């Protein structure tokens, strides 16, 4: 974090730096600017700071001239011996307006207000970013199955298809081995990459590699056979035909 102090009185600038250290122990505090000209030059040369402390009466004029010459979105805490500029101060990103000599309690309040605003801003930006960026969805890479007294982990790329029979869901590998899995076909479908697996009908969820043959069938339906599958009458409804063809053609 970088904090810039604009102050034409060295003792006041040094005291402010000392007061700020406990609140921003890791911050880079720049405190050697004391005129409108030097401040404008600095702001046009270097990246803008995260927080700005600014006296109003400087050696070469009123510091509000700085904000007329440089477009700033940096939060500002004004420090001044005069109270007549308060309204004008809050027109230029002012977080607070502190009267000299600065009361540590007033500074603590101003810093708390700044940190609160930064926190809210960070949350808002995070939410916006989360909404705008597509979430990277993760899919299962293996399924845990029980085989007799043994437990095995079957990689997804070894699975030919899933099917449901009498409310039990089965997993079948490319080698033709069958295993029971403890979840529904609907739950299984949500866990798999849709580029690799397709829900053919209420009974079958197949992998791309499992599709053996495809035939046209009555009423604009399709009939398919799956590798190592005993069921030779697997039908795809007319409503799902185009989706199935698109899946094959991706």
C-alpha cells in the first residue's frame, strides 16, 4: 500500500507519518510534497497512491487546484487548520476532514472509515468478478465401488456406460465388468463431463467410446447398440435425437 502526504510544514508531516505507522505498518509513506506544482508533477509521473493525506493551504496556493489539474480516484483525508473548506473537500473523494493539530482519536476514526470503504469496495469487486467470470466446473475422475469384500476405484475413462435397473444404478467398464454404485443415474449424470457422457434415455448414460452402432428407427427416433451391452433395443426419443447428434459431432 502507498500513502502520499501533501503538507508544507515538515513538523506536521513528520508527526502525521509517526501517527500513521501503527495503522499501516507495511505501507510505503511518501511525505515530501509541499506544493501544488510538485504534487501535480509527482501524480503525473508515478502511479497514484492508495490513500492521500492533503493539507489545504500549501506554499503556492489552495490544494483544490491539484484536483482540477489531475483526475484522481484516490480516497483523500484532508488535514487543515481551517474548517471553512469542509463542503468543498467532500466534493473530491474526501474520506474525512481533520483539523490541525490532528487529534489521534480523529485520525483513528478517519483510518477506520477508509478501511471500511476499502473492504466494501473489495467485496463488491469480488462479487462482480465472480459473476462475470465463468466458473470452472469440476467433474468426477473416478468412482468408488464395492466388489464382494473389496473396494475399488474405477477411473472414469475406463467406464463404458451407466444404467439403472430396478432402482439400482450400475457402472459397466469397457471390459464388460459391472459394479453397483450407491447413487441415482440423475446424480451420476451431474458429476460427469457432458462432452464425454450422454443421457440416452431414462435407463442409460453412455460414454462416447461405448457407442457401437446407430440406426434410424420409426417416428424419427434412433436405435443404438453399446459395446458389451446385452440390451439391443436402446432407443433415443425424437426429442433427444438432435442433441445426441450434436454430442457425437462436437
